[in-house]
């Protein structure tokens, strides 16, 4: 039984080492991919004028994108805006068709939300990648510790 415990301990330690290495690789991978985009938070972000690299600056950038999008769309989200709106002429008067009905056109303000959602989702995935990698490192350290404790049992 002691031999089985020793072998199991070594395997747990090796698994822990691989987990730690994998977690460090995940953090490095995420950092490099975020850094190559050369994103800098704007002046009005919670962390202003800072290169986006880690989870805090990723969150600051995602939050400010949402804030700016809400400002542009009058505080309305994608789901709150109509798909089509009345077409207006140069005097801001509704354009009417030959029957006197308003001519409808696509609501381009909704397109802003498509872009904003895509950007914030990508930034939030970066945050999740950091968190997941950190948890993998923690789990690896726990495995190493458990393996050492089991190995020390005589």
C-alpha cells in the first residue's frame, strides 16, 4: 500500500506541475494576444489612459465601451430600439411615400450595439481567460501540496 501511495503521490505532483505550467501559459497567451491589439483606455475610463493588458484594464475598457454606446443610443440597449425608424429629410421632417405613409429605414444606431457587444464580449473573454488560468494554477499548487503530503506519509 505504501508503494501505491508513493506512486500516486508522484503522479499527483506531476499533474500539479503540468497544471501550473498550463495556467502560466494561459496567462502568458492571454497577455500577449491582448497586448498586440495596442488598446489604451480612454481618458474617461475607470483606469484612464492605460494600456489594456490585464483583467482590470480589460474590465475598464469593456465598461467604457458600454457607457459610450449607451450615450450614443440615448441610453437604450439593442433590444430597446426599434429595428426600423422613420426616414427623415434634411429638415428632420418624415419622408412619406405616395400613399402618405412614413418611409421606414434601418435603425443604424442598433448596428453600434452589434459592434459594442462584440468588443465587450472579446474583452470579457480575456477576463475569463485570466480567471480560469489563475484557478488552474491554484488547482495545480493544491495538487502539488497534496502529493507532497501523501509522499511524506510513512
